[in-house]
């Protein structure tokens, strides 16, 4: 049996010499094109309320003709406490398996005859008021899908303490009922009690107060006259 690489597609010449004089010989030339694996066409960008899964639909440019690997990475603003960041085989359909997985990525192994598959990523429900967060699934070819985890927690309640005067300044404290994962902003005004604005103190009108993310309190000051 004689085999030769004929190079690129097109008209080629194959020379064959036989030393078997007087023997009938047959030459069969077989041209086999190289296998091109399908590329990743699109990745869905799902949205889910925290505690519900993000389902990423991955579509290939065609069906696989052999077992094919696709390396993936995970990025975004969400952390390991917000979702299950280690992707496993159990999260994939269409018999896709996962290997080498960590919190930052791994490899999808796709069997033959598959043109799309879904990766379902669990998210974590918590009681913290926070901004919506993202999980970005990246695959070869600079193709990515952004999953958004929607926060469903109400902002904490703000309470105020009585002010204490010292050296011409009355200081009160605004306190949150729970720590928030984002800045909490609100406006405050003063109204007359036993004292009169403009005579006994300088009025506050629609003053914005910010309690930074992770903090519980902010001071509010009023100047006396």
C-alpha cells in the first residue's frame, strides 16, 4: 500500500512505479479533506433573580463531527458567594462533560453530532441589599455571554437618633437596620421644634446623606446660632 500527501486541494499528479513486472496492479487514490471543528457562534445572556439559575445557551457554527474540546473562562462582578463558580458536568446537557474546572474556568468536551448545549449555573439567594451582579461566560473566538443576577432584597430601614449639641453643633446619627452591599442615599430636612430656624439654628433643606456600602451609620450635623 502506498500513501502520499498530495498537499492543498486542486489538480494533483501522483506518480507510482511498480517493480512487479507482468503483474496486474491497481492504484486507488483517496483524497481526504482536513476536519474543521465548528466554532462557537453565540452564547446567550440570561437573567435570573438571585436563587434561580442562569441558563447559558451555547450555539456552535455546526454539528460536531468528532469529540471536540472548548476551553472556557468565567469573569464578571459576581463572586463565588453569589453563584456556583465551579462548572460541573451535571450543569450541562446534550452529554457535554467538564474537566479541569475551577472558579475561573475549565474545558467543555462536546460529543459528536452536537450543535448546541446549555450550561445551567445555580445562583445564591441572600438577604443583603446589593447591586445586580454579572457572570460572564467566555469561549474561544472572543465569544461571550453575560448572565445577570438580579438582587431582590429591599433596602434597609434608616432610623435617626436624637442630636447632641457640642460647641455650637448638634450631631445626630442615621443608622441602617442592616448592612447594605451598596451605598445608601437619602435626603434630610429640619423642621422647627422648640427652636426656630434662622434664629436658633441653620436649617437643612434636602441635604443628601450617604452611608457607604458595608457601613451602618452616618453623622448629620446642624449648626446652632
